[in-house]
C-alpha cells in the first residue's frame, strides 16, 4: 500500500493506492467522519501475445481474494 495523501491533521482524508499488478490498482479514501470508499482502476493498454494473455489470466485468478482482503481492511477501519 502506498499512501498518496496522508492526513495532515484529523480533519483531512487519507488516500492510498493498493497495487495488485501493473495497471490494476485500488484507490481508497478514509474520511475523518468514518466514511470509506474505494475506486478500482484497471488500465492495461498494450498489444499482448496469446502466452501473455494466459499469464495475465493466471495472475488474475488471485484477484478476487485480493479484493476481498482490501474489503476486510476497509471494514477494519470502520
């Protein structure tokens, strides 16, 4: 996890980037009033061979568990 915008004080939100793979990240925001939000960003813009697609598919099989872990982290901050 990379903190993009740390809370300067208790009145500011904290924004963090959680990277799953190149081009796949989850941006999270924690507001001081207890609200939490997440934005999923998927950006892969390049030509890929069939073998590269298969390798990417194998990597992305772990994606649902990774997302569930981020949801559990968000619940823990609530």
